[in-house]
């Protein structure tokens, strides 16, 4: 067996994003040594180039310049060609999917290499993409999609071109979907082992896999939390209000809008609500939701902040009374939630109570229930009822420590280590 394992990951610290932190935790708690090909110039899908996580003794970072994901492919393959005899195992991580395209080429160049493809999200038929395809054409003359237009609007040349551009974008998206299906199927067929983070996700992968046997070469490893990253002493709150805190990326699909509506309804019934509670949001919030806060005069209790450095975010979690977990409502495209947000395990590791808003079928709901957290639907009434019980009736939900202990990073990394060791033994590489 060669001394080191090659990892290909677009994201890795110091870039401050969920996938970078996931990669870091897995490698930190592994017994193997790694060379990781990554980049630090592109901050897309991240909160910038800043984390206080220390360099790992078992990880050598190979940083390449890449202005875009496509630019990442050629130099990564070039590095492998120059060092092809140094590796028996390669791990590719996503998102984005370009890391796995590199894995496909590495496998072609060296068929004997053991390739582990780690997919935290589906590449093909991603429910988020499917939802975008379902967006109605607001420039259409259809009453259902575009509403009732005046005669001027009906004969408008501008409206005609806007509608045409919308249709072209939709056609382009459908063509991209077809390419993604082919790419994902190729990855699943060619990789020696697949790592995904939950059973619902695996079933989604099996739908695009030719033939049977995908589950036989799949290891389910959940996201994890690392106890080493938290502060030993519980952080003290600065005031007597109940503090709800959200961390992460919210947008038009994964939106806190229903939560904001519930807060507004509760404030209408209890005008002194702002003296009892505050809601802090760290990360990205869609401007439509930000505008709603202003329009409904909720700025005295809902506060929008930028992204936090990772360890600082953990400290803030520990000082909060409740942590808000938010999943997208995707019932119109899938019957169950397949997305396991890595932030949820960070929440569990903090020990704070968790207020979950999710689809009631799927991985998010399963974990929230098992962890003894609040598991609310996206219904404004359901959310309002839980908020009322917490704010006015002192309702609490202490997490089940025995359950959440299985998500420790050391245990999760051990699963991957064991599979690597077994594979190397089976292939006489050790």
C-alpha cells in the first residue's frame, strides 16, 4: 500500500463552507494520511476564505488555481498523471460534481486504483433543480402563469422577448438535467465504492443506476460533529430574552417565510413579543424574506447577520436557547426529504435545543424526532403553535445525548477507514 491517499475536493479550509468543514472533519479523525487537491481562489457557495481551523498533520494540501469549477479539472488531472504511481486509493467529494469528473479520468488512467466517490447531494434529478423547472413563466399569456394582462402588455414586444428568454433558459436547464443523469450514472457505475449520508439519498441514487447492486458497494456515513471544536463551558447569554438562532443558506426554496409569518401572527396577538424573544439569522437570506421583515415591522425581533467563521458559529450556537433547522418544502417534486443538512449535526453537538421545520417524511424529520428535537411541518399554524408553547408556556426539548453520540466525527471517520482498509486487503494492496 502506498503511504498516502489522494483526495479531490473543490472545497477545503480555509474556504468557509459546509462541504469544506465536512471534508476537514472526516480527514482530521482518520487514521490515514492524505494529499488533498483543492482550491482557495473561488468562494462561490461559501462565506469567504476564513476559518480558524488548524492545519492537520495527516493532510498535505495541494492548492491549484481555478477561477471556475471547470478550470479545476485539467490541473488536477495533470497532478495525478505526474504522481500516478504514488496512490492506490482516491476519494472524490462533491458538491460540485467536477471532483467526480476528475475521479472518472483518474480511474481511466489507472484502472487498479480504488475509487471512493463521496456524494453528499445528488447530481442528477436534484429536487432543487426539478423545482426550478416547475417555476411558471410569469411572462406567459396564460392566466394561470402570468395573470391577467392589459392589452398593452399582451402586445408588448418586451414581454414577448422576456417570455422567449424564459423558455430558452428552461430548455437549457432540461438539457443540463439529461447530462447530469448520464454523468451520475457513469460515476455510480465506475466508482469502486459510494459514500452517501442517508438511506433516502441512496434510494434516489438507485433510481439512476443501471442494474442492481449499488447498495452492496455503498457505505452510509452521516454528517458529524467534532467535540474538539466546541467550548467546554456553556456560553452565557447577554439578556433574558429567549434566543432563537439560524445558521446557513436560505433562499427562495429553502425559505424562512413561513416562520416569519408565524412570528408576525404571534406578534399581532401579543404586541409585547419583542420583549420576550429575538431571532438571529446568520448566513444568506433571500431579499424577498428580508423585505417582508421590514414591511411587517419585525425588525425589532428578527435580526439578519452575515456569515460567521466556523468555530465562532459553534460558540454562538452554544449561547443560544434554540437553534432553527430549516429544510426546503419540496413535496411538489419529491414525496420525502433526501437532504441531510450538515449544520444539523453541528447543532446536535452544541447541546442547544433544536427547532426543526421540515418535510414530515424524510431524513431531517427522522433525525429531529430521534434526537428529541421539535419537528414542525412548514404550516404557519404548526410553527406558531410551537413558538407559543416555547415563549409563553416554557416548553423545552432536551436532546437525547445517547442518540446524538453516534454522530461524533471519530465514529463516522472510522467507518470510512474500515472500508478503505478492507478494500486494500481485498485487493492485495497492503
